[in-house]
């Protein structure tokens, strides 16, 4: 362990880490500007009257429109500073804090790649990624010159490897190997001029299903082995480039291509440009680090790695299919594993006055919030408590909230997601899961291609509808 610790603090060429910094900054600058130009800042963080919170982060509140716009402008400026490596440590920490704040505002905006950006922004802020190809290095504001300790390289490799590996492990499931939801996703390109013929072929579905599974599981070992490294990186570019064409997954393909370059040799940019740099391993030298700082850093790295390895596995502690119950789905790298459509109606009932009715969702939630909430039992319960609070504010004395939710998972016929007879405001639901109904519908031989429910169909099928007066409807 002493020898291992010593090697982690040895110097290697900082060129590859600098390229990761540059590519990360460019992608995040483009993301910030796109959110401002397309008015997504206002649509996702300002317009919603209610925000769903992560557990333990209910205190994170949104900001006024001008403030959210200023935050995204500031993030774009910090992304530029990260790219050029000027005031790097301050700009990297500032960007990490602001992005994490935006990430925590609303749980319904969760994407795996946003979580990944949160992690990588923290890790990049810890590393001396400005030692090479930066304004700080040019001005000699860095302690290291053209060098970086090995732990910074291997920490980023570990984090990128976690995404690939657990993304592959999650694909070892009956739905994925039978082509769901990939078959439905490709069907969306049925009428595309270039992709239409490809999208209708079963061999294309199987190629993506099995290719994606083996790619995620094997790409990291192939990147680590020197003999297959270049070939593996070419596959990374092809894989993510294809995904960006076929699927609407935002910046994820580009940020993964950029960050996967960390698996190449630390001095690869210099070799590419025929530039002289640190020749490994001859020029490796020990970095002078105080013992207490070394111990503190190693402790942090160990805790970080343990959390990243165990967090994606926590869904095994819960009963039921994670793609159905959503328990353990977040922060677990379950990517493109579920095609879920759903419809929901909330019924309110006052046991004291006898008043009852259907809560008008269109006045409270935006379309992206409603889509995410209606397929997640925990979010449904969270919003039930918000309904209870609003009803009490309007004079309801003893409010009960029930929900009728139809949901279809990966082409199955729709079924009830939660029990429509349960009062979702009851405190004892925190310690019960029987209100989440088990997945009963089997995978079909072909996708269920009917709409989940029109409003009229939902009203007719709703068993709670009999309790709702015609006046309240």
C-alpha cells in the first residue's frame, strides 16, 4: 500500500488532462448557451409553480427569472475560463457549485449526463488540469509545470469507467435483451428519409441491443490495454456519434467522447502534435506532498470510489422491477432501459365537509414535470402532499388524496401503477411499499402501439370516478 500510495503521487505528463479540461469547458459552454437561446432556463426553472426536490435537498429553492439567467450567463463565462485555464481553480469550483445548484432545483429535470457533469465538475476542480495548455501555466500561476500526479488521471478514468460498466450491467435484463425499449425508439425514425429503412429492420435492433451491452461491459478493459486502446477509442467515437444521430440524448455523447480521451497515454496530445514532453516512465518524479495532505486526499478518494461503486447497486435492496417502481433508478446509470408512458388523475376528498373533486394538474405542472411525475410513484406521492397543502389553504379541513395511474412499461399493456384506494398523504406510507402495485403485464410479442389513454378513456376507466360529482368535473 505504501508503494501504491507513492505511485499515485508521482508525476506524469499533464497534456491529456488538459485536453479533457478544454473539451469539458467547450461542451459546457455550448450547453449553457443553448439553454439561454432556446429559453429552456425559463421553461424548466422559472415557469413551474412547483419544483420536485431530491431527498434531503428540500431547502434548495429556485430563483427569479433574472437571477437564473444571470446564473447561466455566469456558468458560460466560467466554462470559457475553464477552457482556457485562466483562474482555473476558482472558475472550476464556481462552475461546479452553480451547476450542482441548478441540478438540485427540480428532480424532474434529472438526466444521467447532468449527474455525470456534477461529478466531473467536482473532480476537475480537485485536479491540476491547468498545468498544461492554459493561461495559468503561461503566467506561471501553477505549482506544477506540464505535469500532473497520477491519481488525477486514474480518478477520472475510474469515474468514466463507472458510467460504462454500470451502464452495461444494467442492460443485463430481460427487457433489454428482448429488444425493449430499443425497438420502440427506432420505430420513431420510421419515416425518416435516411434512417427509415434501417429503423424497421430487426437486425438493426439486435445489433444495437447486443452491441450496446458488450460495448459498455468491455470498452474500459480495451481502453486500458495498450494493444487495443486506439481501436477501442475509435469504437467510442463511432458508438457515441451514432447515438447522437439516433436518439435525443443531448450533450451526453459529446461529453463522453471528450472525457474518454483520458484513457489515452498522458502525453498523447504531444505525440499527436510531434511536441516534446515528459517521457514516461523515465521522467516520472515524486511530487512533494505533506503526509497529512496525502492521507486526507487518499481518504477522500477511497470514500468517493466506494460510494460510486455501491450507489448504482442500491436498487437490489428494494423489491420489484426498478424500471417499474423507480426505486433506485436515480444515480445508477440506468440509461435507455425503459420506455414508459402513463396517465394520471388525482382525486381529492374532504372527510369533514364531504367535498370531493379532481385536482386540475394543468394549472400546477409543466408538461416535462407531468411526464416524469406520472411514471414515478415517489414523485406522485410528493405531489399528493402538495395537493393536500393547497387544499388546506383553500378551506379543506381533512384532505385525502388518491391517484388513478395507468402506466405502460416497454411495450406492455397499461396497468395500474399504484393502488387507487390508498390515501397518498398518509404518513405510514413512508415505511410501506404495498401501495406500489407489482408489475403484472408480460412483455408482448410486439409493442403495444395504442395510446396509453385519452382523457375521456381515463375518466371512463377510473374506478374513483364514481366518487366525483358531475359538478366537480
